[in-house]
């Protein structure tokens, strides 16, 4: 198959709600940065996929029209927190199918401060089912916003299942902030200690603290995907290959545990399919960007992605196999925890970081010898996209 190439990436620094430009301005800047990075004109783009969660229909057109009005198809994508990688999934499919030679995936979000909530309280929420299933699993689970509730319950379940020390979640937060120091696009770059994290206010009993949850933020990112032939004809020598990409959604197994409610089962299935499709082993990977909306989900995802054995995340963390000098460098960008999580932009920002890494252009956070990279982007409700890239 004609493997799609990432030929251009761009993003804007993520910022706190209230300090951001309008979504169409942020998106326009990211798209123009991606076009400049690719060295092509907007006229070469044949289709565009716009990802966002909070906004009215056709926001994608409004964002794109500031860059150009060429009459191309524009598809608006909302797949919760995996919206950005879903847009990339569609752009890649369009290129690999031969429908187009050059496609744009871009994402943006204007978020409000505080916990995630629904904009439509007059109809069934897509997360009601997850709330009901959690109540059946844990009838005494405390009330909380749904994302906090399920990820907090998953953290408690993981500790109960494995006997791990709760400080593993804090150690992940410390590692992530240490990585973010070298990322000018990250929202939070202050160093943390394990004590800082564990003594921060508890947001979900018994162990989840405020410094183990990602902040709401605003931002945009964009990725241009093209065929190998397009890249050759335009002399693009910096292209990164999408070696494999898979998407999975929930099966009944998602509702058998809190850990599966937050996507471990579908992550496991998507990762297995992606590695089989790529013909790669986990040991081939050097750098990973995974969905750490809460630090317990990073821990759970180590195992679901096969980066370590089931129940082995505590040893994996204590061996420092998740950072520079270890087996993998996980979230060199600082991840969602430090970079921020503007929902529609997150998956495309992850891709942007990995493309920079595979080009050897990540500056002080560069992973030595990065040749293969893994991206994991998850949305409750639910969908997960796992992507493998090759330099």
C-alpha cells in the first residue's frame, strides 16, 4: 500500500482559558505553520478535516476560510478527546485510498476553566452509560464530574489490583513536568517533586490529586498528509511515514472494570493491530506520546500498549524506562499533563511532537536515535487511535 507521509506540522502554544485567541485565529496560525513547514501552498490541499468538540457545526470552515477559500471538501470531526487523531485517521485514509494526494487535518479548542462538562443537558449524554456502568461496578463511588469519576475509580482499581504504591502516579507527574521544561509550547514548565504532587488537594478519593489531572487549555495544531509520489514530486525530504494506524471503539469488555471503562481494552486491541499491521515490535519504538489526561491513565496505558507487562508499571517507572536513558521516552512534550489538553488539538499536537522527534528537530528534548514513534490518543464514549510513525 502507498503509505501516507506527514509532510508538514504546526501548532500554537497552548494557553489557559481566557488568554487565548479566537479559535479561527489559533487554527489559522497552526495551518499556516504546517504549510510553511511542508513548503507548499494551500492550493495543493485537496481535502480538510477539522477536529473540535466545543463549537457549532462548520466551525472548521470558518477556521479554514481565513487561510483560503478553494472550495475543497471540509469535514468537521467530533470524537471527544480523540478528535484530532480521528481527523488524522481520515486524512490518511483519503491519501492511502488514492482519493487525494494531499490532505489537511487540523484541530482547535476554546475551552472553559474547570472540569469538563456537557453543552447539551436536555438530551441523553453519551457518557451516561459509562456513569451507569461505574455505579454498577462501584455503587459507593463518590459523585464527581464524569471524567474525574471514571479515571479516579480506575486509579483506585489499579492500586487494588496490583498492590502498587500510590506514589507511582506522582512519579509520572514529576517525570512529565521535567520533560516539559524544554518545550516552549507547554503550558506548565515548573518542576515538581513527588511530595508536591501527593500533598496537593485531593480531587477524587483516595489518591488522585489536583497535580495528577491535566488542565483545560486552548490551542490549535495542524498536520498535512500526502502520498509518497506527491512528496517526491515536490522534493520533500523531511517527510515522516505513517507506518500503521488503527482505531478501536468499545466492546462489552469495556464495562467489566473501571480500568476498561477508561479505554484499556480498546487501547490493547488497537495497539496489537497497529503493531501487526506495521510489522514492528514494541522494542523497535524509541519515543511515545500517549494520552495522559490523568497520570493514572499513563500508568494504565503503559500496560495496555504493551510497553511493559501487565501489573509491571511500578517496576517500569522505578527503572526509569519511561524517560531519557530508559527503554522509551514517554511524552517528551510534557504530555497533556504539562502541555495542556485542548481536546480537538491534542491528537494533532501529539503527531507534531513525534514528527519533530523523528526529524531530529526537537531541540533540548530530542530523543537520541529516534527512528520509530508511537502515538496513543483516547476519547471516552469512546474511541482510541494508535499510530506508528517511521523516520
